[in-house]
């Protein structure tokens, strides 16, 4: 697999949304010291106003804000800026909280306390994935489902299925290997990063979201591929 070049931090503007002064200052100075262009907001309302004034590439979002739920901030900014990289910073560790964050539009999450080194590695991993320029590809047709990787569109019988960015990328990898067993390690490498480290819970939550959106889209007897779990290995996409 080709390893893309490391992204240039100076290209990316990062909006930090964190009400804790110590954590906020640490993140702001750490990002600045590593070449990023950070801005820091202590409230959800302030973050929404700042994002409206100026474009950002990355949102580092604390969920426990003093004026509003961080999930509402994530939903609002995801709707306004589909390409915004959203990483949630949270002290909440229950699966339901992680699922809620990813469902709100986040690409990833970090559980507090975390080191700046880990955060910077996650940022590089996500931004490196986004920097890859893929050549145009023919749409993949699986029954009534069409996965158009070049246009980043998923349609079911000509009706678009709204997928989160990582849900689409996960489906695209499985679709390219229809009928084949794809390991968890391969999925993490292709959808997130080949140098990924830490928990793979993100994969499980993203897979659950992908399955749910495909199931919800099947209101009629369309032919939709089935995602089979291969315990101890990974997943396989099978023709519907």
C-alpha cells in the first residue's frame, strides 16, 4: 500500500472548542508549536460564530460545554461544512456516548486525559488520508445499490443514501472487495490510516451506523448487499 506524504500543518486551521482554561491553553500552544493555525473558543455559541466568520479544516470539540451540548455543535457544523474534520474530546467513555458523538457527525474521538502526542498523531493520520488524490473510478453497482467513489455518492434505486464520510469510505472499501473477507486491520488501514494505533471501537461504531443507514433506506424490496460479520477476522460484503 502506498504511504502518502505527511501533511503540512501550516495548511490547516484548527478550531479548538474547550471551556477548561488549562486544557484549552495546552491545546492552543501545542498546535501552534507544531505548525498548525489554531483558534480557541470556550463556548458552543462562540464556536458557531467563529466558524461562520472564517473557514476551518479541523474542529477539536469538547462535549461538556457551559452553554450548550457539544453534540449540537457537531451536528450544526457537520451540516454546514461537510468536509470539516471533527474530533471529539470527551471524558465520557460509555459506548452510547461514543455512538452519539459519531452519529452527530464526528470523524473520531479521544478520551480525556490524552497526550498531545497522541492527538497530533491522530490529526496527521486523518489529514494524510484526506490528502490522497485518487484517480477517477467507475461506479460500483451492487444490485440496486450504486457506490460512486469519484463523486462520493451512494444511491439506492436512484435515491441518494446519506452516509457520514467514514461510513461512505468503509462501504467503498467493502464494495471494492465484494464477496471477499476483509480484515479489521485492513479496514482500519484503508479507512483511517495504516499507522493507526489505539482502540478500534471507531470501526465498530462506524460499521453499525453504515448498516443502520442501509437498512433504513430499504423501505421497498430493493436488492441491497449484506454486510456479514466474520468473528475474529473482519467483514464481508455480499451481493443482495
